C-alpha cells in the first residue's frame, strides 16, 4: 500500500510549529516511488512548519531515480524545496544517511526511506514529543509489513544490539526518526551500511541524549526491492557492529565531537550515561 494518497486527517494536524526541519530520504533505484515520496514529504512538512527542506540522497542509482529528482528540483523549487545529493556509486544505506545529515541546515532532522512504507503524516505526533526534555523521537513499527525472513532477521538483530550494548530501542532500524541536529553534530558514526542506525542510537544514549519511542504504521513496499537481506549487506552489518562494540568506549573518550556533547548539562548527562 502506498501512503502517497493518504490525506492528513484533521485530528492529526498539529499546530504549525516555530521550528525548522530537514527531511532526509535515502534512495537507491526508486524510480517508481521517489516522486510521490518527495511530494508527500513536502506536503506534510508544509502543513507543519514554515521552514523546511527535503534532501534526497541518490546513492548511486542506475535507473531513472536521478533524472526524476533533477526534474523535480528544477520544476517545483518553491513547492518541494528539494535538494539532491548524489553518490556516483552505491556506498550503502548509512553512507546515504550520513551525506544527508551532513547536508542538513535546519535545527531538526527527520529521516524516512524513499520507498513509501511509512505514513509521513505521523510526523505530526513526533514534533510535540520532541519537547525540552527530549533529544530524539524514534519510531517503532506497530506491525512490520515485510516478508517473514526480514522480520526474523530484524528480531535477531535487535536482540544482538540490545545484548551487546544494553537497551537501545524496540525497533533499532525503524526508518522514521526525528532528532535535534546537535545530536548528529555530537557523534562520529563510522558505519556506512546497515549498522548506521544502531551506532547513532548507541552513542546517543551513551552520551546522555534523551530518547522517546512512538509507534508508527508500516506498509508493504509498493514497488522496487529492498537490499537489506543480501549476504554482502548482512556481512558488512556484522563487521560494523562488532567494530563498534570493540571500539565504543575508546571512541567516546577521545572523539572531540563527543566531548562537545558533554558540554550540554554535563552533570545531568553523566548521570544518565552511568
């Protein structure tokens, strides 16, 4: 089911917030879905705030994804506020997100995938949850609309991540997250594959950033194919995860970006990280 035709119900509409949001969409061979996804994200953001941008990272697509994005950026600049970041070759899911986060200019960063498996209108619930006591609001899929093997892989991955690092999230890899840009600026994330979300959450929690989790709906993929179950992707994820486990304490102790994070209410953050 595509979410591009789902209207934003009046009951879901939050008051226009005095915030600025960069929405990041990684895309790889999404020619069938990327235009409605971009238009949907822009429409939802336009209803929630005045200051936003949509950044799509084309991660080396070899279909028409790049051409579609170029046409959108040139024909509807005011409506979509679209910026396109292009990787000449496919570098991986985490690399696409990292490029998008680095390109973000707004105070808040929201990311979701470009395959329309989430209802972006649910961002209206996330904005008020990102209050003065919260740094990240992360989604948890109510019912994951993926094939059985992907659900089993995700269940095992969650157990592994939470087992190695302590509780991290109910749905580590849910591609529906909203957080303050200063969170990204306080972390050095080395993973460029599927471990990217786990690494950013593990380090954010260790540094004392405050996390809320909210349920979100998840829909079957309407077109294209996912890449996460390929053997090479899985092998890379395990290698990145165990590198993180081996190096985590040393990285947090020596990373200048992490030291900057501790400048925010250091006593409070130290107690949360203990």
